[in-house]
C-alpha cells in the first residue's frame, strides 16, 4: 500500500481550505468555491429537472454544495467516495454540516461491500453520473481498479457523445464489406519469437528512428496509424499498423500510402473511408463481445493501447515501447510528420513522474492511458516490457536508454 502525502492548505482567497495530495491540488489553490460553481454549471444538463442524481467524489464538499443549490426540493443526491481519508479531512476543514443535514443528500464513503453494492445498484437506475475527476485521479494505488473503471467511463462517455452516430455508420459499412477478421492476423503472427516494438507517435519517436533502423531485422514493429508516415519516410517498414478513430480525418494517416502491403488492423467502428481507400491487407476487430468474432481486442479507448493488446494476443514475449511518451517531451506532444495539429489546453495539464525521475506535464486523457497500460502490464507478468520512450514513467516497465538498444537486442535475441 502506497502512502500519500496530504497537505491541508488555505486557498489564496483566505476563506477556504484546499488539499494538496502528492503535490496535486484536489480543489483550486485560489478559489475553491468559484471553481465549484463552474463545475456545477458545467453539469447543469445532468441536474436540471432530475429527481435522482449520482456523483462520484465528495472532496471537501464545495462542488456538492453547489450541485444541491441547483436541485429541486424533491430530488435525491447520492454521492459516493471510497476515499475515507479525504472525507475525514472534509469533516474537519470543509464546514460541511449544511450538506450532511440536507434531507436530499445521501453519502456512501469507505471501502466495504455495502459501498460497492450500493454503487452498482444505483448505476442500474440512472442514465448518467457526474464524476469529480480530481477525486478519482488522487485515489490511493490500492483502488486502481475503481480508478480505471471511472476513467474508462469518462472517456467512453465523451467518445459516445461526440462520435456515437458516426461510429455506428462505420460499423455498418465495414461489416458490409466482409473484411478479414483479426483472428487471421493473430494466427499469422502467433507466438512471435522476435520482440515486438510498439511504435506510437510521441515526440521521442523522432530520436528513436535511427536506432529502430539499426535493429529493424531483429524485431517486429506494430505501429499506430499516426506514426506510419514518419516510419515510411525514414525507411522503416512496420509489420502492422492500426487505426481505431471513427472520424474521416484519420484517412490523412495513410494518404499517399494507400498501396502499401503492410497489414492494417482496424476497429469495427474506425473510419470506413480510411479503410476502403487502403488497398493492403486489412483485418477488422471488435473491442467487445460480438456475433462475428470470438477474439476481443481491449482498446482502452486509445490506438496505442489497442496495439498493445494485439501484441499480447500474438503471444509476444517482449514488448518495447517507442514514442509512447504519454506526456510532453521538449514542449511537444507528438513526433514530426504527425498528420494533425495538436490542440492543447493548459487547463487539462497535470504532473506525473517521468522516466528520468523528474516530473513532466501530461493531460488527463494520457494519464488514463498510462493507468490502463500499467494495469495491462500487471496482468501479464510473463511478458517483459521495456520502455524506450522519454515521457512518463510506466510502472512495471523497464527503462532502457536508446544507446543501449542495439547491444541489448544482440545479447538477448
């Protein structure tokens, strides 16, 4: 069990307390009440005229109080938070008696069977829940499964809201064209003896390309689609690339390279335009149980995590991560020849430990992917995972300097 460093601080407005957990603020360092008002207004559609509202994350209660202000007098608010340590501090510093005495308010705190049962039961009767993300992000390590499930819900919900209809149309079109299924690709690559290099499109890929060329014949390269052009332009031909994005813009990842003989593995809901315009071998996969294919590829809502799942399904014994930075490197988030322009908002930045021991900036989405990858690594102790990337440190993954890559490969493979 990892202990957390928790500091109780007075916010800059000199009125409210906030918490700093492992150097990250649970509430605003300046004005927690104003931040809470903004949070509640952002979720207005989930509150307006609702009789039953569910929230995960109590924190010090600021956002809960603002949510109660927006609910009608007959509504019920059910708040869940497994973090009893933070709740005890809320009772001491949060001035929350008005919340606890509100007849509409129901609270579930602590790690016990009743907590999970009540949470599971209430989720079956509501359409949506409100998640206070800092409460999830700052949970202790022993609650990694709950943290993973909640982040998965957040990202999955956002994706459905943005691309749900487009994804459905892509699935219909892709299934109608009777592509090969992923089990054929896995069979062709089953029990690979060479180590697999998972190539993502992070900024450190640029300096990795020289080393990849030197070991190319000794490894299998499974790449994300957004890294394809960078690899080809540097005379590195991958053994597979993957796409999962439903948007038509994903076609830009292959534009000009439609006639390659490199296998493309794609999620059933991926852009049908990109799939149709690619003329090389194509293998369709699903990320949930279905009637067409027995193999399920866990995607983790990211193309990099999808590629990792495929490598594991192929029986890889060693997986190297290249360009899988999961953070900013030299103020960049992607490598050269990345087909899109980064749209970055500093409000989404957070700090995580880097491969060099220093703290680096990342986004909430990338932080979720890091957690997903760490969980996947923990489930496959039989596989050796080696990180060549320069961004966030990945738990359970050995870090290897690029200068040592060739010698390592020659010694071990």
